[in-house]
């Protein structure tokens, strides 16, 4: 007696895999059927490790072949289980955004060091230099970009792009901006768990019409937490800029931030460190520098960690005032601050060029959970 492989496959189409809704052949569960005279070997791949599902599949295959093909057939069923990897609730699928050339994450180890102020001034300086720039305010719980760009009351509109509805970023001083602050009242606290915050970031990243950008700056929240991992698994970050004051407690946290980006599992190049609030010079004593928070702490840290030092920003009252009034201080023509940020921005651009010439493209990371602990690996 010789068994017909095509007839066996047709018979197996009458069996449904538990939980999948399709028959064994259509779903791809049956990967191979071999016949040797009166013997038949059926190879099956299931996605559930449950013993009762494996047992039912084996019994159904054997019963179907014996009833529909031949009662004398010798049936062997080989079942392999391949469990699909579960996606973490906080996970955002990593992919590049078409049209965006460089994605720069601006981070700080602790709050209050002026990271958002530096981000805003870097953005407008890049725009003044002729680059196409966007800013993603990823500080979900403390968004500040709407205030710093004087667009606090603005609301993104919906536009249709290639048949899809997308949100149009708000534009100010030549910079495209998206922030959770556009979707909440100024006095409203954002009380979200990680999955909700990640979903909001996902929409601002991939459901927005960013268009062509030379640089996207991502204003990260302070620290090294969930939002940071969500961003780095969502996007292939070109490089990171770390902002710190010269103060020892800030430097300790900045060191952790650099360590996070350079860790083997994340491996995002650090373009450099910026020292904010480096010194104070009174108007009446323009030659004097008072190092209120310590001298050259961030510069020394950059040397210790072997990462570039991008420059220092002095304590100037107009920087704070400009941020509060919604006009970044770097827009003040012929001012000390304009000169400072031009130098820092040129250094950021140069380090980005060096990074792109000498290092392979960064991959988005993938986060899994093992035994209650977060593990990070490359896609």
C-alpha cells in the first residue's frame, strides 16, 4: 500500500489548531508530510506549549489519517513548539522615520540642570544655520517646549498624508515641535503609567507629519528610566548629548546617563557633554567669572569618560527670561548667548558628522522581561 501525500494534506485541512482559527495546513502548522509505503510522518509546529493542545493535535492527525486515508497506515507525528516572543506592554516597535536624517537625544542625569533650555536653544541655532529641525518633547510628565517656543495654546491639526491621517507639528522660529503639552491643559497633571506614556510617544513619533528633517532633537526627561528605554527601542538614535552643571551631585547623575547610553546593550554614541550654568559674570564686572556651582566639572567629566566636551553655557539672566517669554535666548543677535550656542551647536554638528562617518548606524533596542527584571537587547 502506498499513501498519497496530497490526499493526506487535503485530509489535514479538516483539522483546526486550537486557538488559531485556521486549519492546520492553512495556518502553516503542518510543515512537512513524508510517506514511506504504509508509513506517514507529519511534522507540526505549534505556538502553544500547553500539553493538552499538543496531545489534541497529535490525536486529531492520527485519527483523521486512519479514518480518511487508511486504517492500516502507520502514523508518526513530530510536534515542535515555537512560542512567539511576547511584546512588552511598554514596547514600541523600533523603526526609522523616513525623511529624518539625524536623531539626537538630549538627556541629563538629574532635573534642574537646564536640559530643556539647552535643547530649545540648540534647535533654534540649528534652524538659524539653515538646517531643517524638529523637537520631540519626550518629557511626558513635565513638558516645557510649548512655553519655551511661545506656543503654549497651540493645538496640532490633522492632515492627510498618503491616505493616512497624521498630526501636523506646531512650527515656531523655524522649528517643528510636538509635545504632550499641546494635548493637556497647562494646569493638568499627566498621571500615566508607563504603557500609556509609551503609547503617547508612539503617536507623536510615528503618527506625525514631520516631513524632511536634518535633525530631530528629543528632549528626554531627567534620569535613566522607562521613557528613555521606550524612545531608544522606538527609534535608532544617532547620538546623545548629556547636559550637566559643574556641581558634584549633578555630575554623578550625568555620569550615569553617559553610562546608560554607552552600555553594551544600548550602545548609543555619546556626541558629548554640555556644561550649563558654568559661571556667572556680572554686567558691571565683565572680566570676572564666578564659579557658583564649581569650575569645569562637566569638562573634567568628559575627559574622564573619554567623550567630547561640547562647550559651556554661563549663567545669564536673559536665558531664563527668554525661556519664560517663549523666545530662546540664542535668537538674541550679537549677544554673548548667541555666540555661545553657535559654538556649541557647531560642535554638535561636527560630532554628528564624525559619528556618521566612523560608526555604523545605531539600531533600535528591544526590551524583554525576564524573572521580573528588565533586559535589553539589540533588534
